[in-house]
């Protein structure tokens, strides 16, 4: 699901060089902006962002802005104001190599939508998108939805910088709703997540048309990619709209299945047993075994305290509210950190199997089948303790094979990888970053869809020597 946006009061908006309004939503994000600006001050000027001429139009957009930029990567957009570092805070290791020097055109805007959770640009309008068109184009298009419940710039550091430097046009969507109360969007349970899929389909069609306008020919290759919820979108698109894509790379996608497993089957046992484990004493051993049975990998215990503080409770409550709002009655998204047995509506006591059939019907609206129609590569860290691979990607791999689509699929389990690469900075001797593995998988997908060169067989990628963990990830 990726790190949730931080709650709390927002700092004052700051005017950036481009004359646009940027809302840095954490002190960390503001520090990143200022540090990057300081590093580039000798060459930065108001001319770094100029009104962009030409008749580019995003089909179906209710509003759009154009800008010609000296650099479409975060090295430049941090200064010009054409990204929001709060969207991508916490997703990458701090020393991940970042390319620069990709001039081109950026289109920002939004499609018609009635919800207002995304405040990027001060628009207070959902279904926001960003499309980047490099001057030196390689003929391809990469499209992405965001992880967690983040805005449209969430992939800028982890994904967009690298593919733009390779010459791809790039497009991303906020999925149609953002933030910790995303579940308020829609009328029926499951509407908000179902909209994610519709919005990526909408953006892909629009971006392909814009690419044809800009370069006077359609893209020769369209690839979908994304992490966490963005990885789920890749899977869903290749199952439901394979005609739009040549292939996709899924970075630890979320799994939804009406009969399980899904978040609401494996997170409640984690919420029940972790406090007992953390307290120590005579019950700690049995609680640890129960956590392993819930799917948490053995050897990942060092990551459990952080995920208890940041992820597990919040994730269970907001996604359960989206799909089963009746569980806690009029209470919205449950009671944080409620103790098992403390009263009705406690998510630590949630039992998906006992819930009414209408809950499974809501999940079935967003469920995956494994019936992909184009090549797909899935990556998943073996120490992911938010979306444990045993309850997510391992299951999805079996779905693909059972659907007779194994020839279109590769699955690489990355030893010691976890859900967000920022944890590599905290545990460099234990965590392996997945960004280099995504880049290796993407390169393999290029060869697969371009020259018909099949990637190495599915396997677990062992942890290599510590040198170069942020630069390489051999798939063989």
C-alpha cells in the first residue's frame, strides 16, 4: 500500500520559481525542496519554467496546463515546482541514483470528477494527472497509478525519473481519490477502489493520444508499471484491457480476492497477536508463531515495530471502511489500536469469513483473476510485512498459472526486500532495496516485448554482496 500521507496541520504554501503553488506537506518534504534548490541556484532562474506553445490537448480533460521544462526529472521539477515531494516521501532510499537533464513538455490537469481530496496546485480536485513528453523520445509510453493513497507525483523519484531518462513519455494519475479518507468517495462499498482502475484506463487512452499529437505518431510500446496499489492496477489493466498495453511490471501489487486472501483476512490476526508478542512474557512465543501463520515472514521481526506504528492498524481500518463500512456502524474507519474484545467494531476482532455476502460482493468488484492478456513481471520482497508475499504475490502467481497464462508471466521474489525502500536507510545490513530490481525487470520487459527475448525463469533473487545494492539487481 506504501507509506500513508502524514496527517496534521499543513505548512504555509510557498511560491516556487515557476510561479506555481506547491504544498510541501511535511517538514521532510520542505527540507528536500530547499536543499535541491540550493544545489541548483547557480543555474536556476525564472526561465526554468516557461509557458509552452503548441496545441497539445488531453482528450477528456476538464482542465490542463502546459509548461516547457529544462528538466522533467525531479532534479529539475523540485526547483520548477512541477512535482510535490510530499507525494513521494519515504518511497525510495536516499542514495538512489537520480538522473537529470531531460528537457521536454509537462502537462498537468484533471479529468471531470466530483470528489475533492487532492489539493495539489490548490485545485482541490481529484482525477489529477501528469503527462511528461521528453524532447528526445524513444517511441515508448509508460503509464502508472500511484501507491497507497498518494497524489499523481508519487512515482516521480522511484519510477518516472529513470524511464524519462531512457526517453519514454510518462503519464501518471492520482487514481481519482487520495488521502486517508479516500473511502468517502463513491456511493457503494468498493466504488473508490474501482475508480482507480477506471482512471488508469482513462489516462492510458488519453496519454496515447497526446503522444501521437506531440510526436506525430502513436507510441510503438506502451508499458504499465507501479508499486503496491499501483502494482495492483498493472495486474488489473493487463487482465481487463490488454489491448492498451504491450506489457507491465508490477512492484509488490496488492491482491484482492472475494474469498481471500486479502488485506481483511491477514491483517486482523496481525493486530490481535502483535501486542502480545511485543509485550514479551509467556505468551510471546505463541503470538510470534501466530504472526508467522498470518503470513509475516520468519526473520522479518526487526520490521514489525515500525509497521505496527505506521501501517497495520491504519491500513486495516481504512480499507475495511471502504469495503465493509457496516462493521463499525456509524463510526468512520474504526477505533485506532483498539484491544481485542474491547467492544463491537474493533478491527482487531474482524473476521472476514463471518461477514455478510455483500462484503464479498464488494470485494469481487475489484478482484483479480490472473487472466492476464499481455506479458507481466511481478517483483516482491521476501520481507514485505505489509503485503506478505505468501498472502499476495505468491497467490497471484498461482492464479496466473491456473488461468493458463504462465507463459506470459515471470515472478521474482527479492530476498530481504521490504515494502518501501526507505527502510533500507534504517536497516542497510538487513533490507535490500527493490528499485534496482524494478529497473532490471523493466529492462527485461523491454527485451521481451521488443525483441521477443524471454526473461529468466521465475525465481528468488538472492541477496548479493553489499556493494552496489542501489545500482544493480541481476535477474539470473
